[in-house]
């Protein structure tokens, strides 16, 4: 175990040469490559950070825009909802008015139609009653019946009320008054004289009352007799009874119409109450 | 029996001679040079790296980390010297696996030359960091009486460094040689494997001791400077 000083020197030189070689060809390039890569990585990280920051800013901006958009949308939606609600209310109110008008006009039309029908029914009923009565009376018409009718008329004349007598005398005031006698059948002279006598009795209270009779046959009277003059009239015929019947039917129809009116008004009130509660 | 490869002389002319130590050292240097040239061609600065580059980067960074762990503040400044020290000793020891190879570290001349390099490097880095006066003053610490002891310690540790490496490697080689004579099968293989481990450990010890010596020479400067400037000293526990 000896120390060879030449070898020591040579090895020292070798080692120093190796240090230089490795620094030049190994450590230098490797460390430079590492540094470059770290720089590049740092650069990429910085860029990524910048991109991230930018993305965060953009995200915040988009979130802000989204919030604004949502708020605006909600506002518009509320506005549209309110507008639609008010429009809907207006349209419903208008529809109610129109419906009421239509209902009213329909009711009026119905009333008119009802009235028309009532009149028509009354007229037709009367016509039928006339026809039936006329046919019955025509079938039963005989001298006895006509005589009985005449007697009835005479009684009617004799039993005139004070108002009728007053009106009769008033009609005779004009003097030489013509009294028209309408009858469903032709009167005999005896019957004419009897009528004349009764009229003379009724009008005897006044000396200046003169009248003359004029006869005329009128089949529409339906087995009856009628006297007219200057707006005054007194009669007995089945037509009077039929007129009474017509008046009764008319009154009955009026009552019925009134009940329909009341029922309709009740229904209208109920429907208004239902709308208001809705 | 040859105790040192210095005794195998291939060529000699007077004082100048070429022995196995020098030749195998050149061989190791040539391997380093070829590897470095190959790497230089294949070196990339992007993320697509070759396996060789990855391996060498790992080794270089590990050495740098070790230097930093010892306490040297700028490890790259010492990487050239300390890194080469480790790599040379390690490769020189690892190549013992090849038959006929004589490790240069089995020569006291080589280990002494490496120890002398460390012996010179310590004051070099110390003076570089602290200045000549401050560095020389450190030999008189803690008192002037310690000056001769410090100088003796400096020299003795250099020789200890050289003898430790030489002794370990030489003894390993000798044990293998003896075992080849006594039990030529199996046992020498085990001893060779053990020799590889010993070689790596010795390389690491040599490298760490050199690092510690340099760190001691440079970090004392830092402490002194901080004391002079009345700046608070940061303890290692506080640094973390």
C-alpha cells in the first residue's frame, strides 16, 4: 500500500477534467433543459391563470347578464300577465254586456213572439169560437130562436142603465137622428114597430127628439141585433159574449206574461250574483 | 497478490507511467463523456423526453436535492464538483461487476487525489463565500488555542476520507479474490453484490462528507455575518 505521487497527480488532473466535462456536457445541458421546461411550464401556468381569470371575469359578466335578463324577463312576464289579466277582465266584462244585450234582445224577441203568438192564438180562438158559434147558431137558427133573440134585445133596450139612456138621448139631440138597426136576420114589421115603441118610451122624456129607423141585415153579428147612432150603440148578440170571452183571455195572457217577466228577472238576478261571486 | 491497481503498469518512461488506475479512470471518463454526448443529441426541452434523459435528470436533481439538504444554499454552485465526485466514485465502484475490471477507487492514489481535491475545495468555497480573513479566522474559533487542532483536524479528515474509501473498496476486491480461491462458486457472486452495495454506500458517504465539509466552511460564514449585522438568526425549525 504505497502512494504513487505521479498517479495522484494524474488522477487529480483526470478528476478535474471530468468535472469540467460533466459540467460542460451533462449538468449544463440537463439543468438548462430543466430550467427551460420550468420556465415554459411557468409560462403555461401563467397563461392558464390569465385564461382562468379571464374566464372568471367572463363568467361573472355572464352571470350578471343572466341575472339582468332574468329580472327583465320576470318584469316583462309580470307586465304581460297583468296586461293579459286586465284585457281578460275587459273582454269578460264586454262579453257579459254583450251576453246581457243578446239575452235582453232575445227576451224582447221572445216577448214579441209570445205576444204575437198570444194575439194569434186569441184571434184564432175567437175565430174558431165565432165559427163554431155561427155554425151552431146557423144550424139552430129558426123563427123561434130569432124571436127569442129579439125578445132579449127588447129587454135589453127596456133595461138600459141611466148612463146608456143619457148617452142615447144625447145622440138624439142633433134632431131627426137616423138610428141604424143591424140584425143577423131580417126583422118583421111587428118587430120593427115594437123596437120603435120601446125607443119612443126611452126617449119620451124629451119632446124634440125625433128619429127614424133604418134596417140593415149584417150576418157577422152572429144571431144578434144592434142599434147605432152618432157614436152611441146598444146591442145584444153572441158577439158581445164573445168579446167578453176575448177580454178574459187577454187578461189571462197578460197575467201569464207578467209571471214570465218576473221569472226572467229572477233568473237574471241569479246569474248576476253568480258572475259577481266568480 | 496485488493490493492496488497502481501496481499494474502498462507503460512506463522514467517517472511517467501509465498504470491500471489511470487507464480504468480514463475508461470511466470515456463512459461519462459518451453518455453525455448521446444525451446532448437526444436532449429535448419540451415534455417529450427520452428514458435516458429522464434517468439523468432524476440523478442530477437528486444530487442537487442532497446538496441542498446538507445546508448549502445555492446547490448548483457545488453541483459540478460534488456531483462529479459522487458519480465518479459510484460508477467506478459499480463497474466492479465486470470481470477483469480494477476499480480506480481501490487505489490509494486515486482516493488521496479525490481527498486532496476536497481538501482544496473546502477552503476555496469557504474563502469564496466568507472572504480570506473571515475564513482563516474560523480556525481560531472558539479560541486561538484551537488553531493547531483545527489544522490537524483538517488534514486528518482529508486522509481519513481517502483511507476510508480506499480501505472499503480494496478490502471488498480482496475478499472477492480470496473467495474465488477458496469457494469459486456462488459465494463470490454474493460478495460481488455486497461489494456493489458497499461501493454505492461509500460513494454516498464520500459525497456527503465532502458536502458537509464545504457546508461547514460556508455556513459558518453566514452565521458570523448575521451576528455582525445583528440580524436575527433563523433556526431550522423556524424555517419550516
